[in-house]
């Protein structure tokens, strides 16, 4: 488990199921870009157009032969995470069931109503950025097969 702190304040408004995203408490573009830079710097992955989200989402994939995560560790094919456009700032990723439940219980996100991914709210400040970064790293480890 990640031992996540409780997210402070009320949950943001969420729209969905398609598209599924965040409607309030939008992350600053600076925080979104810092998060994206961290995400895309993870080893052994590549960026490509999303297979599951809105056209302007930025997606991350693991190449075939890299990692041994279960099929549920990927949203479609080898896409394991994507960040939504700046007007939203949230992101979808996959997690093991117990970690997904922890993210929800601590108030950092909600499950997608139709898919096995979870919507994680965009960070509102630097402290929240560090928490969501931990969630992203857990998702990455799940895709690699290092987290069950």
C-alpha cells in the first residue's frame, strides 16, 4: 500500500463517463507540465496518441517485451496512463485493486465508471504533486509487473 495522506477539501466535480474528467479545482499548467515531465522521463516507455481518451490527451506506453504486468495494468494495448488536456489536468491510470481502493478512500481520485482505470485528480500545489507522483510511480510499477 502507498500510505496516502487524506486529500484536503472537497472533491472536484467530475464529468463522465465519456469523456471522464475533472471539471473544477483544475491544476495550474505549470504543475501539469512538471508532472508530465516526470511521467515521460520514466525509463523504457514511449509517448504516442492515446487509444482510449480525448484526442489531445498525452499518453504513455510500455513497449512489447518490457515489463510483465497483467492485462489489467494497461488501458488498451500497452497504454498504461494518460494525462488530460490543460483545461482538465487530471489523468487516468491503472492500479491493483487494493491500491485503487486506497486512492479512492484517501480522496485522490475515482474509478472510471466503464473501464478498469482510475481518474486521479490533478495536483493543486507542490505537496499534492508529490502525492500524485507516488500514485503514478505505483501504476508504472504495476505495468512493469513489480506491484501486485
